[in-house]
């Protein structure tokens, strides 16, 4: 049976697959668990402060409660709190392999990081390249899913989110994931197109809120762009090798590359507005300043802390935002939208 290795975020998964290792994205395990709120609470009972990211607390408890004994932790290019979290896991006997994305996207430094990973897991660069080529068909399926979302309106924003975010580990089963995805694409092509007239994008880290997409759908809008999830799936670049693929991946690097990518998609997908999801106590909240200044569509920022449904205040703000976008386009209110009191 293949060894299972936990991931704190997207890493060069091709290296793990080449090494015969089963990758498991700890974020996905945590957020899909029935006891996700209890996992956050367990971390707090173990001494994690209240003002620590809910994702970090969830990952910590997921590793311990699921008996995961080895993880790849991104210590540069993701959450700044990962450093301290992995120390608490190491103290509990978990083996940690650190991986860093160079802030300035330096390809020489990135190559060194991938090479370290190749050597640590006992494989070769050539085998990792072969694994990358083997993933091309499923990444093309994901690209088609994304196209069906924004161009034809046959895939919902929630489905788009779920499948793209799952590309970090392909649900620990590449063949099974590809088959499931293929079945969804076949069904979707027989659906009637979504006729929602307000088109939104969701940017920022994947939301910890458990029903954000359902709330937006109830407001009569279509989410036709999931920024970071799309980056996780790596459907946006036509890289010819492993190094270039992870150099073109925008999430771990500076905000300016993200801004360029988002603005390009605002135009291409004809977005009316952007919902910027930020995580409580996350340093990326500071980037909201630049995003609001430089994006070419109206932006609403909402904040989440724990894995719970959208709170009443955020729901009202979303409703008001949608109404403002309707006013910009002189459209009638969609069914289900209420005024802001």
C-alpha cells in the first residue's frame, strides 16, 4: 500500500506521484469532515490561541486525529503561521518535509526546492516530468469544467470550487477523480445553461464558510470564477515542464501577479463584481488594500473564522452588494434578494 503524505497546501504533487506516494490535502480532509468544528476546538484545547487561523487549527487537529505521520509543509508562500504549527506537530512525532516557494519567483531557487523534494522522496526529475505529463488529461478535463462554468453556465460555482480545489491532491486517487470528473462533464453538457445575469468571481483563499456558494446562488447570481482554486488546478498555464508550471502558479508569490491574472479573467469572463474572501487573522488581509485599488471590478470583502455557515451580517452585505451590481446594470432584483435594513 502506498504511503500517504499530508499536504498543507498545493505543492509539486507530481514528485509525490512519481515516488509512489499518495498525496492527501489536509485542508480538504478538514473542511469535509463531519467534526470540522470540533477539530478547531481541539486545537484550542491543546493551547492554540483564539487569534490563530481556523485553517491552521483544523490542519493541526486533522493530522493528529487521523493518525497522519508525515506531511509536506509549505513554509514560504502560504500561511505565515505554518512554521509554528509544524513545530507542534513535530513535537507530537510527525515527520515534516518543508517546502518553500521563493517570494520573487526565482526559478533557480524554485528548481532547488523541487530537487530537494525529488531527492527526499527517492525519485527522479525525469519520473516527476513523466507524472506531470500523465496528469495532462485530467487537467484538461478541469479546464473544460472551468470553461463550462463561465462560458456556457452548465457547471455551478460550487461544483467549480469543489473540483478545482480538489486538484491539489486529486482526492488521493487520480484515476477515480478523473472518472468522476468525466461523469460530471457528461451530465453537465446535457444541462440547460444558467441564465443568471449577475456574474461574480470569488478570490482569495478558499472560503472556510460552509455555504457561501449556496448563499450566492440563492441571491440569483452565478459564480463563474474561483481564483485560487483555478490556480490550484493549474489549468491556466501551458507550461512545457515542471519548473515552469510551478513558476506560473500565482498563489505563493507576490500579489501583483495575482492582480494581473484576476484582471485578465474579469475581462474574459465578463464579471460584474468580485467577492474577496479573507480569513480571520491571516496576513493576506493586508493584500485587500492592493486588490481594491487595482482590480477593474467592484470588490466586496467578507471575512470568515471557523467552518460555519455564512453569518447574518455577511449575508446582508452580500445582498447589498448584489443589489448595487443590479443597479449598475439597471436590472430588477433576482428572486430571493432582500433589501438591507
